[in-house]
C-alpha cells in the first residue's frame, strides 16, 4: 500500500511492516533510497523523497 502512504506517517507504518517482514536488507535499501533522495534534492528541490517510492 505505497499509494496510501504518501505522507511521513503512512510511510513510517509501511516501512515498519517491511522491516518486520524482511529485516535489515530493507533497512539498508531504505537508507540508500534516502541518500539518493538527498542527492536528487540538491538538483531538483521541488521533488521529495516520497516521489521515488
């Protein structure tokens, strides 16, 4: 249900369920996505991290 979790609260719940299911791999992947989003923000500030989920 990524579509519903567009905001931080919804994403946190989604991420928590993913961690419970898949463990540290998803956590590392999430961190990589976060770092990638920070790089993107420097080039396109109007884009947010949640646009890439």
